[in-house]
């Protein structure tokens, strides 16, 4: 893994005309929309990495609750 990973597209306009900017580490400029932005890695989360069995059960539970809330909202419209 490299210290500098290049973004594939501009977060503002979606164009791929990106070049490193001179202002600092992780700074990029989009020549299509004339904007500059900076990417920064913040670090690992405190909760760490979950195993496959715990991660799939946790994500399925949250998806199920979100789905039921979404359908309840759909009935009210």
C-alpha cells in the first residue's frame, strides 16, 4: 500500500481530470471545475474489525429494522 492513494474522480463534479495540488499532503485539484480538495486518513475505529458471523448478523439486523421503518413510512403517504 502506498502513502499516497490517488482519487479516481472529483467529489464535486465527478470528472477525472485530477492533479496533485501544491498546498499540502493529500491535496488535489480538479481542472474541470477548478476546485481543490484534500483527502485525509483519520485512522482505525475503536470498535475494530468484527468477524464474518458477527458482522453479517449485525448488518442484517440493522437492514431489517431500516426496511420495516421504510415500509411504515411508505404506508403513511
